[in-house]
C-alpha cells in the first residue's frame, strides 16, 4: 500500500515523487522502460535559472554546453541572430538530468521500479505489469501517449538524430522555418559540443525520415550515432489536470510549450506543484487541496502558453 503511485519516470513524475516523499509520504514511481531517462527524445535546452528553481544543479555528466546565440533561417536563406548569453541557456544531457531527479526522489524516500508498466487505475489502486498495487492517489505522467488517442490534431511526429558533423558549431542553435518542408513547425540544430549535436525535424503530415535525411544532406558530411522518433504535443494544456483521484502531470497534461514542445521547466514545475498539493491532501485528508496544483501552474504559465498558442496559429498560417 502506497500513498501515491507515479506512472512514468519523467522529470515531472520524479520531481512530484521527490516532493511527496520529502513530506513523509510513501510513493512508488513506475517506469515502463529499462532505465530512467531512456529513450531520450528531448532537445535538452533549458536555462540555468530554470534548473535552479527545479532544485537541480547539473552534474558534470548532465551539463553538455552553454548556448551563446540562436540563428533563425527563412526558406530563402535569410537569417537573424539572437544573442542568448543573458538568458544563460545551456544544453543538458536529458538522460542524466532524469537520473539526477531520480536520485533526489530516492534520497527523499521514494521507491522507483523500472520495467514496470502502468495498465489501468481501479478502485483503491492500480493494475501494473507486475500485479495490483494499492494506493490512494495516482499521478499520471505517461507523456504524449496519453493524449494521442484523444486528439490526433495536437500531435506532430518528430525525428531527432544525434550526429557528428564539422558544421555543428558549439554554442550556436539553428532553427529553419519552411512551411512547405516543415508545415507548422521547423528543423533544428542543437549543439552538445563542437562537432556534435542533435538534429531534428517536425511538421504536420510529413515523412520525418525523408525530411531529416534531406536536411542533413543539405548541410554537408555527417555521421549518425543515434536515431529517435517520437511524437510531440503542440496544443497546450488539457482542460482538467485532476480526474477524481488521478492527477495528470507533465506531457500527459499538455504542459510542454506550444511553440517548441520544450517542457523541462514547465513540466518540472508541474511535478513540484502537484507533489506539494498531493502532500497537503494526504495530510489534511481533504482532496480539494489537489486543486492548488492546477491553480499554481496556470497562474505561473497560463498567460505565457496563451501567447504561444496565438503564435502557433500565426505560424500555421
């Protein structure tokens, strides 16, 4: 019997588990993969201040490089450069970041079980691939897959390769807009260091494999060392974050940015807000305390996400 089961070992689920366990409540994190942090399909861009607010100081393994600028390219080759030194943007190894969050959760008293998949929520607990487990609350952090069956319109497929290439410049992000090649999204280059980085494409109704191969060939010589194909959600937060005794957090709640699908900070803070609200509900035995999570997240990110949704509509046209 646990106070809380967390379905999904993402940054949001692990930070929720950390906050719940830190307050003395029993919590079990279920991760269906063979390890926390895999597969890593995140670009890994985040500010130092955001990580500080999440309570994570990047370790040597987690930190990849600092970003100095972003170059934005139009279809005809015109470009603008945005200096990002003041924002203190860094590239992190997302796999290692999640492991850091997992260690924090464990040190706070949470348990983590890999190769264990959540199947369904039933009375007084959850059914998993390892049998039935009793709990009072379920935190659903299963990611975009939870949304895929509800609204296919909000889903875009992506391809992101990790490559070695001399044309990848350390400290310089590149974004390529072309509404014929990448409808409603773009292609990107995110450097992990000099000559190594993550190259990705996404767009509505495109063949991502064809488009990323085409993009890479246009850039020059390269060697691919890793390929990841994953869906992203671009429609913003779902209407309700709480369904009875289930609390929906992170990508599962649509809390990634509508413009870039980045969600380390917004999803991570959701985990913290949810963890604190669940702890309050357990301590007071008052389920209405769960609503504090939704209110805090919307107060913090609601207006920003509304503006980004408007920007996305403009981009789509």
